[in-house]
C-alpha cells in the first residue's frame, strides 16, 4: 500500500506509524494528510506531513517532515507504534463488520456502501452503519466467512487465477479461494497451481 491507502485503511485519520525502506534508525508518525480529491490509489496526491523520531529512543528529529513520495509503493511500510510511544497496535477489525462477499458480487457490495480492505483481505461495513448492514444481511453477506485455501503459481498463470475468481493475497504472495469454491479450486489444481500452507 502507499501512504494514501494506509490513511484510508486507518479510517481516514492520521496518527499511524510508517518507516521508509531506506531508513535505518528513524520512524515517522503521520501528522496530516490533505483532502483526498482524486481516485484511488493516489487520491489527487495531497500533501502528507509526518513527525520523525529516532526509532530506538523516541528523540524528535523533524516535527514537520513533508513526505513527497506518499503515493509510491515499495517505499513505505505501515508499522506498529514503537514501544516508547505507549500506543496500542492498530486493529483493522475494530469497528468493522467483516462481510462474506462472493467475487461476482463485488460491485453490488460496493453499491451498498461496503469497502474493500487490503489489510483484511475482505469487504467491510462500519458497525455503526445500520442501513448498510441491513442491506448486507439481506444479500447474504453476513454469513460466516468460509476458510480459504492458498495456492502458489507462476507469473504466467496469473490470468488463469483471475479467471477462476482467485484473490491475490499480496501480504502472503499467494492466490486464495474460499473452500466452498470447489470448481475453481479444481481448475487451479488442474492448471498446475500448488496448494500451500500460508502459516
């Protein structure tokens, strides 16, 4: 994820911690994110400001550090707060009802107000949004989420995986399908995908 996507995952609130992949002993807390006016994943490239600290001691290094690469990937990592901050880890499930949305229903889920979380690998609705939750229940999205089965495959096999409805799990670097999608699972096995235990 880029920093804008992290901000969206963090309920569109600053206050989360990041590290740059090239940083040795520093950590930053996002202080400000400008208004998101464009489409994902860059949202119009608004300004992002962070406070930079020494990773180990908490010593203040820069109180107003403008991040001019907030939209880049492979540059920034969302990290848990350092122990000296006294802050709890971010729980992406807190306040969110996790939905069971079949792949073919993605657009319908979005139309009722559901949002996709890259962190959770699932669609969700705020627990306080009673109207959207009622619609999700009517459409069967509140049913228990089935376990997932994971596959590894080559880059050349990606179109087969997508056509089967498999989801790319970027954090695990694997494809996944719900165990209920037996035809799609068989399709991947026949195509030479290898079943993998992600733990």
